[in-house]
């Protein structure tokens, strides 16, 4: 059975609530595609407004981050139960900006993956290498290590529902894009690793996105590859072009 495509927009720290509602209205007719799971991963302040704005459409709502504790003295944080109650279905975990800017390591990311599943949220787990690792030809080992740590103690049934996003850091927000063959190589590597850590049936079900400057011009070629099941889209998710990616 073919895997269902998933195109997720990562809005990052963009759009006020009123701007978010306006963008949802602008994209509404452009992202209609019943064969694709469409997700808007939005800033926490926008979640309630966006959940309301996409009611009755094919769009699902995701969050960009959360903390591993349900409640308590964690000023400035937001919990998985809060997201779930607000109508969130997906959550991005381990994005390179969270790892690099905010110092999140694989131990915390592993805790977040487990907590997301325990709270009824579907993780979009990010992995990827820097330009230095790519040039040193150690990127395969790096990504395998990330995935192995991040999924420690996660069950096969959970992994089957997981979304993994391969995001070469050197291709995020730079205009640089991995070639379709480069992206396919790593997405295939990730699927092979899942088969090794779990089994082939689990590897065949897990959905793997490409997340490095996918746009309307290159989406069709990237999505034609057998191991690329969708995209995690940054800047292009804030524009009408997002509809072209959904329908590529």
C-alpha cells in the first residue's frame, strides 16, 4: 500500500494571529488535495486562531515546539496537553534551529518524541547535517546517530505513525537545495536504518519528508523519488506557492 504524502508548512516565527488568519484564507482553495495530508505548523500564539480558521477544510494544524512536562513552573513554555486541547495534531521536534540556537540535544528530543506520542500528537522528527559534515563525508553516520538516539525506546507501532523530516542544514533558508538524488540517498538511508532498528514493515510505513528549500520549482522532482513522501516547507509555506507544492 503506497504511503500517503504529507506536506507540512513550518511557519517559524512569522505571522501575528490576524496575519495567520488572512494567510489561511489566501491558501484555502490553493491547498485543496484530498490525496495529501496538509499541515500548518504555526507559532504558539497563532494556534487557536488557525485551528478555527481551517475548520471544514483539509488542513491539519501542527505546533513548532513544546516542553516535556504537562504543567508547572516552566515560565514561557507550552505543554503537549495544552496543544492537544487547542486542536493541534502534529508537532515538529528536533528542528535544526531548536538544536543549534536553543541547544536541544538528542536526549531531550527523544523525551519529546515519547511525550508527543503519549499525548496523542504525531511527531515530525527532524534530522540533518551541517555543511561541514557533508564536506567531511560523515553525514551518513551523523544522521544514523541522530535517529538512533531520538527513537530510543520508541515502539515500532509508534514509528509507523511517525513523520521523519530530513533537513540538510546547509539547505535551510539559504536558497541551496540538495539535488533530488542527494535527498533520495539520505531518505533511503533513513528508511534502511528504520528497517535495521525495527523491521521492514515499519520501514515501509514510516513517512519521510525532505525539508531543505523545497519550492514550487523543485517539488515535483523531489516528490517523484521513491523514499520521499512529502516536504517540510519553510519560507514557501507563507506564500501562494505552497499550493503548488501541495499539488506537485
